[in-house]
């Protein structure tokens, strides 16, 4: 980052004695902090109000014509004053400043506009010094003792041998984003994939593999192959169950009619003792008892699937620290959980099963089963044990669960039960990050089942779109790879564009378009900035060595330049705000707005004029914009392309 010394020099040049800095602000990292602190100081002088009260009330404005920052006079909590008149008075008394213009009053609001000259000299050097880390600030993740806060985030978490559905897709994208967000704030993040990998269905799968499995297919395409097997074998399982049921009905009827039922009864017994369901039950029992053979096969399925998942996640720039899963939760942890529930009278017996009646606390929460009659635990019980283990292993400051809103009830029950158990250290740091559904997600070959298929399909569509512009297409070095990256951006941006809780339509045509607020549009904006740089270097190779931080920015007086600089200045604040909203759309909305400001500048701020000084300053502006766009895109999990 820029040093305090350099910053002091810049501000002296503007006519300020020192760097304005209120407590817990970072003038070297965030230009808005400088302005906010400065305005706070001046307002405190003229109003006599405590700076601690003023600072947090200086907020962004909804409309640019109201200023860059705005003070809501009522928030100053002054008694017995005519607030409108007082707003007027504050504005009149507000002294001449090198950083902000004369304030503008609207009703009880006082608006402040940053002076262009100050923006020009403060913002760009700050961006160049911070580079890749501009916008991010590690200080926010530090505890008082200087150690990092830690978050454990459970996201994606698909189920082995089942489709990777839209809920998993969204969890993956949003979870990846949140992980980067917290890391950008200086937190230590443990990315955890809690696989659905345990239960009788994995016995069914193992039996199915005996019937239909192929070693070769398994190694080649574990996820698809296991899924196919699972579908086949569960169909048989279902047929058998249907048949047994029908036979039983017939037997009852035959008995009434006095017919001989021994053949049918033998058939029923055969299904019940040799059918898939019973075999799977026995197999799963072997897994539970830790029989090496049973465990071995299941483990292999699991490991091969994980290997495959890893490759796909890597395409989305996601890497996990832990592949955990339902299978990994220890019996002791669940037993402990149930023991505490009994002790704290959280649970009760219900015809042999153990349940928690949460309706006492809230009707919506209903009753939850903790243990079935036969003693087996459930998804919920496992999550109680898993949360306990996460605490023991990582000592986190935050536990996040990125799961579709279909599981709102499940997680609300989990957190409430933990609270009732007296495990407030867990429930108080737990958060469910939920999100709406994706409607109509299908590949062109049918309904989408696996992440790879979706990404491949969108990549192909993107390739078609690119071919639409033959001249450009021919210049792309590796169209396969580029279309793949663009396709992934298309999917991710479409997913993060709206508020998390909203449903959206999986619209292949729209998301792959270069027009509108799409992934390809952002990629295009980035590639164009890269191309401007390349062209400028071609025209004047000396620019390649240029130290942009020390460029004379006084050349950038045009309204378009100032507007763009103002946008670039607000990225650190946008990032801070994102930490509050926890919504990727906060970042995306900013990136689109900023990209629009960039593209509006091109005609007005060309880099190939005759004046070298002007060229250099403008190029610096574009390089800074590229840096900000690049930082924002990477934080969302996108891979910015340099050419397309
Ligand atoms: N495997 C689950 C599913 O596909 C999601 C798991 C979410 N995480 C959790 N701790 N419950 O529905």
C-alpha cells in the first residue's frame, strides 16, 4: 500500500497539514476514509458534535446529484433544533476545504462533493501502490490479540451418486464468493465440503455395482457411472418393494378365499431375505461395523468421486481445505449430542423414537426426530455432531452453512436445538446463508444432472456466440479454452446478479450474451482494457517501464476521467459494504457501473493522441480501472481473460 509519508506529501500538496484519520479508518487503503475523516473533522468544528457521532452518519448517497457523501442531520441527535434550518447553518459555516466543495443542502440532508483535483491526485497512486490488494483490508479479520478470526464454511456439499442439482451449483458459487470475501477481510477461511456420503443408499449403490458396475467406467467417469448404477439398482429396489406389497395384498385376499398362499409367501420371503433392500441393509451394517471389505468399496467410490469433483471445482477457482461428509461424523459426537439433549430435557421419547418438540418455542419449527426407533441417527443428528466437531477442530469465530432455502427449516431447527442444549458458543456463531431456486436448469440434451455437463454446455453455446463474429473469432488464440472460461463466467454472473434469495431462470441465451449485465460483458470489458494497454505499448514501448504511481495525473481533468476515478475510489467502500450485505450482487452492481464508466470514456479519452504526457496519464487511468475490475472479478471467483 501507499505509505503514510507519501500520502502526507500528496495531501500537503493539496493544502492539508496532515492525513485525516478517524479511529479504525485506513486512509492508505480506502480513499473514502480520507474524505469521511476530513468531513467529520470539519463538521465537528462547526457543530461541536462529537466526531464519534458524526463519522458513522456520513453515508453514501442514493443519487449522485446528492453528493459523494451525505450527512443526515437528524442522526446527529440534536434536541430542540429546527433541523432544516440547522442543516442550512452547517452548510454555511462549513469552511473552505481542499478536498470537498461547498456543501449542498436538501431538506435535512447535507451533501458533500469531492473536489476533482483532490480525487485525481489521491486515488490513482493509492490504487497503483495497493495493486492486487486494492479494496481488500486484512485488518478487519484481526482479533485483539492480533490473531486472525476464523470462519468454517460448509458449501457445495453434494451427495455421492446423486445429481449435482441447482442447489449445489448455487451453494458452490455463493460459498466460493463468501470465502473470498472473508479472506479479503483478513479472516482465515476453512473451506469445507460436507458430502452426502453415508446411509443405506450407499449399501444399495455397492450392491448395484456388483450387478452393473464396470471398473473401467468407474475410473473414467466415477460420478456419472455411480449415478447410472444408482438409478438402475434403485429402480429394481422399488420394483421389488412394489411387488412384495402387491403379493401381500394378494395373500390376504387369497387367505380369505381359502386359497393356498404358500407359493406367494415364499416369493415374499425371497424378496425380503435376498432382495436389494435387505442386501443393502446388511451391506450398510457392514459399513457401520467397519468391515474392511464393505468400507473399502465405499471408500473407493467416495475417493474417486472426490477426485472428479476437485477437477470441476478447480474450473470455478474453488479449492477445499477439507472433504468431510456425513460419514465422517463420529458416533461419539452424536452420542454426546443426544446425551446433552436428554440432560437439558431438550428431547423426549415418542413411541421409542427420540424427538425434539420445538413447537413449544415456535410453531414453525415443528417437531424433529433425532433418533429412529432402531437407534439410527438422522441428517439433523449428524449436523449436531458435525458442528460440535468443527468447534473442537477449528475453534472458529463463525460457522457458515451455504444451503438452499429449501433447508431453512432444517438449519433453523439445528441452531435452535444447539441453543436449547446450552451450546450457545456454537449457535451464536452459526449462520445459514440461504438462496432461492434456479428454474429450468437443463442441458440441451436433457435435464441437467452434473456440474460438468452444465459447464460444458454453456461453454459450447458461448463458442457459438463467439463464432458469430468471424473477424474477431479468428484472432482468439485458444477459442476452446476462452469459450470455456467465458461460459463459466456466464453461469456464475447470472447466479450472482440478483439477490441471493430470489429465484432466477436459467437462461442460456441471455447469460451468454455480450450485451446487458452478463459475465461475457464483464470479461469483454476486462479484455478491452488489456487490449488498450497492449496497443499503447506497441505505439510507445517506453510506456512498458512506466511507474504509473508517479505519473502526473493533472492531465486527467475531463469529466469522464473524474467520473471514472470517483468510481474507482469507491471500490474499497463497496467491498466493506459487501461484507455487510453478504450479497455478491453488491460487487457485481458496482463492477457493471464501473465498466459502464470505462466504456463511456473510450471516445473521450483516447490513448493514442499526439501528447505523450496525456497518453501516459490516460493509460494509467485505464490500467487502474483494469486493476479494480480484475480485483473484483477474482473476488467473485471469475478468471479475467486478457484476450477474447
Ligand atoms: N448434502 C446436503 C444436500 O445435498 C447438503 C448439506 C449441507 N450442509 C449441512 N451441513 N447440512 O441436501
